[in-house]
C-alpha cells in the first residue's frame, strides 16, 4: 500500500512540475510545425517573390536558394533602383544600377556556411553539418513567449533563434559578427501545393517584406542572373 501511495505522490508532483523541453526537442517541434522532416528533405530549390517596403518606398523582391547547384541569388528593384546579388562556392558579386562589384575571398568564405545551410536545408541533417543547439532561456518577442536557442556549427556560433512557445514557429533570428542583424518572421501559412507552412512576412534592418509566393524545386532562369 505504501508503494502505491508513493507512486500516486510522484505522479502528482510530476504534473505540478512539468519537464522542460530540451533545445533539440524544441527544434524538432519547429520542424514538425512547418511541415515535417520529410517535406523539408524534398526542398532542393526555394524561390520567394514579394514586396519590400523601406521609408515608404515599395520594392519588388526575389530571393532564390539552390541546394543542388549550391548558389544563392537575390534581386531587388524599385524606383530608380536595381540590385542583384549572386554567390556560389567560387564567386560572388553585387550589381547595383549596372555597376558590378565582386566579393573578396574573405567575404565569400564567410558566406559559405550560409550557402550550404540555406534557410531550411540544414534542418534536414543537422548532425552531419556539425550543428548543435543549446537552450539559453526564454524571452518575449513582439509580445509572444519564446524559447531562446543558440545554434553552433562545428564549434562556431551560427545564430540565435527564438521559437514561439505555443506554435513553435520561428519568431526571430539573431545573427552574430560585425554584420549582426535581427530578422523577424510572422504570418505563417501553408505553401500552395505542399505541406510546408512558411512565414509570409519578415522584417530586417527596418525593411518590411511581404512574401506573395513561394516556389519549391523550380530552378531559376539563369537569364535573371546575368542580364
């Protein structure tokens, strides 16, 4: 009888003090929330198009990531303004209003982890990429309770990510280094034709972005890059 009372007491106490999730468990819940590991593994190319607003001016936005060719491309155009940025494992450049500037070797090397991991590619196989996580605590992001998790890649800091405690959606990424930046995410919706649920709004550096469309596994027309 004493053992039975002890068991009931332990069950009662455990309900009063629920176990805290580990950082890896939180990340896995995030992966499940945005469609699951199988859907993420299907992503070879990711394109988003939409609008960006800064200082009351609206710009057209296109961003592309390719896990097969290992390259990234972005194009932003607006009134009297046109910028293209491209980089792969061998070269990188920015072309602003027709004037092209190449990336230095140091810049290109610093971008390689981002190129290989992409925005979502790394979630499919974090272990093989040497990516580890650490729960740093909890904070409020735009009024929402969030888990604060540090990501490292082969021992070096990758970024800090904040996940909604209720939905497990990613609310913010904080990047380290001299180009440190906070990127906010919101308005998660299902991507047409997939089981993925991705953010259709982001904000970074005072620029508000509204994604109008995602395309999965549609290779980019190379004419957009070089012409």
